[in-house]
C-alpha cells in the first residue's frame, strides 16, 4: 500500500533460488519469476532476499553473509496492459447454497423427530401415564435396561418402584424427567408427552441421582440459587413451605459441606418441593 504501511505478497509468490560457487565479492545473476500484478499509483514494490543453506542449518563456526543488489533494481512496466479480473470458481457460489440446503434439511428432520404429540385431553387430570416404555443398553439390540413398562399414577396416589440394583428404576425416572429418550413407548404427564425441556415439566418436582448442592453455600442459599436458575418469579417458589418440609431449622444457615447424608436428602426433598409441584418424583 501507499508508504509501505500495508504490505501485500502478490500471488503468495516466494521463490527458492539455488546459488552455487558463490564467493566473496562475486556477482551472481539470478532470474526472478515474472509477476503479474496491478500496482496502483503511490504503491511501492519491494524485493526481499534472504540466505540459507540447503539444510536450513547454521554453520558450526561463526560466519557473516552479506547479500546486496548490484545497482538499482529496475522493474519494466506496461501501463497500457490491463488484465481481466479472474472469475470466481464455481464452488464459491454453489458451496454456500449447498451448505444452506443441508442445514435446512437437518433442521426440518430434527423438528420432525422432536415434535411432541398433541396433548391427550382424556389424561389432563392424570399426573402420570407410562405406556410400553423401553430403553436398551447402548450398542445392544437385545439387552434392555427397561422393557415394555406400563403403569398409571392417579391424583393423591403414592407409587413406589421396587427392584434390585440394575432393575432400571433410575433409568425409568430419568426418562420420566426427559433426561434421556426412550427407545420405545411414551411418558405423559397430565396428558402431555415428555420430551427434553417439555413445558409440563414445570409442574414436576424431582430428586434423581443427587441434587448437586454447592458445598460452600448454605442450605437456604442453595435453594434460592436453584429457584433463580428456573427463571420463574421468586414468589412462586413457596420457599417457606419447602423449608418447613425440610425441617432443618438453624442448619439452613450452615454450609452444606457440614451436613450429614440424611440432612442433604432432606434438603433435596425441599428443593424438589419448591414451587409446590403437582407431581413429585424422588429417587431413593
């Protein structure tokens, strides 16, 4: 550019030149490649020479190399010659269009896959309905963590899932919360099919596989922080009712790291009760 403030390397042109039998004070003739470049008025051309050996290694003994031009550098010019602008390759145009088409196809396919079925009015007053729920282990087509599970929970009913370790109890609860997707079957809460982030989950309180309390915060601070993360109004938390259920008393002001396991579980139940949910899910 003007004044040499914005250097540009035309066509990324760097040319290696091998010089043989060069001695001190000897002139060497070097043929440079042609440059087809339009030079604007006020711009300057600069030729940069650098020396190295074939192995790009410095000599063992100290040495000084001096490379200079013999006389002024003359550049032939052809003011009357103009060059046509090189057309852009075809892929510059069709590649973005193809990428946009693929993105739209993936978006459309993803929406079709994740579109939740319409709510079932007949189940609007039923807290929980599970039908034919199945979940296979990863990489297996025959081994099931949960297989064809169906049951229904009515209002005011307490239902417990009993079974040995590995029976699929926690897996069922995680599918119920939309944390993992079932391979078959469906879960409906108050008539709404469960999907990750389903709005009806705001009516569900849960304690599944640990509450993840921050140990340096007090019990009360953990509950307040959890509720703020939901983005719902503070007055909807019904914090006092939840704290009364926990029954932790003065311990709510202490850091959670000082709690016993039983106290942590009671605090987790209080967290699940925030907002006074219509359906409460507790894992062990």
